[in-house]
């Protein structure tokens, strides 16, 4: 059994968190490859090291004194070192970095959070430290070179059967450090899981996996035990985010499970994410509910529209011109709506409407603001007729007006648009209707 274990920023925020990580690693001998994010927030008002490093770079760029900030970053690491009585000479490295700071690239500087966290973690666990710049190969276009990364790992593994590696960065073909997008350590873990053919990729964070609904809306929602990558994508898009979306791609076709676990409550079951899950006829119909407020529907009406070729294209090209991305296009025979995020059109809505009127020769355009979209997601919906009927009836019987309906062609997601004011109540009703009965 081989497990890749990745710990997020809050799991390595201070020496107390480091001790929790050590307990987790030592409780299972298959946890031999550890990836860490940079030390994160210790409390809600604290700062993430990575944010401070970016800020430090901005100070350098704008010729503002960066030293106090730099010292603050250094102190976070020195505190961990001292509290855990570690030997690693990070003071020497910080002194060197301080003198060369104005010459460091943004990526190099931003990567130091993960680097120092991993150095200290390796020392604390008694594991070798392996630098991500000697492992993760990133092409100039930003894609990952799995072949070269696997070769690097092979070389490293001939001397080591375990290690700690910083997440979030790798190197380009010319040997420069390149960081990934924010939260990228999740991707580093996933790359390692793929290249080392891991049995499971454990992603340790500060929540016990995914919940069926937002706990701020539904009281004590159930935990999602298992979820497919596609379901997760639908839910994440609607706002439920624990894992970097791109972490799925390196391992998707190998169906390596990602197990989301809580460093602060390691005994909790967590959530397992898989590419495919065998159908469970007795399993829950729905996997999760998520949603977002503040959408605008531009409702377009025109007589005999269905015979008018190119009308949707002409309309969409107006949105394209204003660089507005489209969320949904529910349609009827002589009408269709374009649903977009309100903030994306707030400045230009009058211009957009008048340009559409001109492009498709209609005066019947209505703009409806304050729409919330709610996605009810579940891989088991496909095989259970009547799911959407049940959902609409539950909302209808509670007096909630459904403004629009959309369903993706893979039939794992039913999206309803309701008024913003009905958002929370609609989610509770859907939850109660589908989950309470299954208890
Ligand atoms: N430390 C980086 C960030 O804050 C990457 C990560 O945490 O995964 O985005």
C-alpha cells in the first residue's frame, strides 16, 4: 500500500499542527511521501505565508521597506523551529535570501513558503527533504511533464524510500522555479500520486471532507462519503471548494482515489473522490447541493424565433464582445434566456441590451436580476425516474417560485433558478426532502 499524503496550509500553520501531522504519519507505515503547503493561518485574523511573500515582492517592486515584513515571515519559521527543537539551519538560508531578495523572481520568492515548511517538516519527521525543483517538471506552456517527473522520482527513490517535498512549485526546462496557481500544492500531490502509482492520495485539510449542503444553511448536514470527480466539479463550480480543481486531472484516468481528511479530527471518515463509483441502487439519490446568488437572466422574446437561423449566435456574440461568460441558456420556442453573473454585466447591461435589440431585431427583452442558482447533484439520479419531479414538487409545495430550470446532458445535475430571497429556504427544502427520508 502506498499513500501520498498532502497537508494544507492550516495543517502546518504552527508547531502544534506539525505535531498532529507527525502523529498522522507515524500511525500508518504506508504514509511515506509527504507534501506540504506553506504555513497558513493560525487563526482567522492571521496571514498565510504565501500572501506575505507576494506582499514582500510588491514592497521590493515599489521600493518600500520590505525588511519588517521579511523578518515577520522569518519569525514564523524560527518559532516552529524553536518550539520543536529542530536543527535545520534555516537562519543561514534566510540571511542569504535577505541579501539577494531584490534579485529573486516573483515565483522564486513565492515558493519559499512551501520550501521552508518542508525543510522543517522533514527534520521533524526524520524524513529526507526532496526539493520540488528537482522533481516536478513544468513545460514552458505550464503543462506538466509526467515522464520527466517520473524519471526524476526514480532517481530519487533509488536512495530514499520516503521523503517530504514542498508543494506548489516545480521547474521549467531551463531550471527556473515556477509556481502553480494558488492552492497548487493539491496538484503537486496529485502529480506524485500519478507518477508513483499510489493506491490513494490523502489530502489533509481542516474540514472532514465535503458536506451534502452548506452548514451555514442546513443544520448538521450529512457528510458525503463518496463522490465522483464529475459530481465534485459540478459542486465546486457552484461554490463548494476544498480541493484545487486541477488536482483531479493528473490522476483521473488512473482512478486513484483522493481521500479528503481532517488533520484536526483524523478519526473522521472524510470524503473519497473517485473517477467512477459503482452504482448503488440503495445509495442516496443526491450527493450534494450547492448554489450561488446574484445572477442576471436576460430574457429574449421574438415571434417565430424558432425559424430564425443564427439568432442565438448573434446574441451570444454581443456577450462575447463584452467578455461576459455565459452560465446557462434555458430556451423555449419563441424565447430564450441568457443567464450570467450580475457582477459581469453591472456596468454594461444597457449597452448589451440595446446591441442585442439591434442585432436580432426585437424589442422584447427583459432583464431579471437577483436570481440564485441551485445545483442538486447526484450520480444516482440517472437511474431513478421522478427525481426532478420530486424536487420541483417540494419547492412548489413550499411556495418557491422556480424562475428557470437547466440540466446538463450527463444527467447528474439539476439546476434551478430561484429568487435570491428564496435561496437558503430552497436549499433546506431540497435537503430535507431527499436526505431526511434516507436517514
Ligand atoms: N501556498 C500556496 C497558496 O497559498 C499553495 C498552496 O497552499 O497549495 O496558494
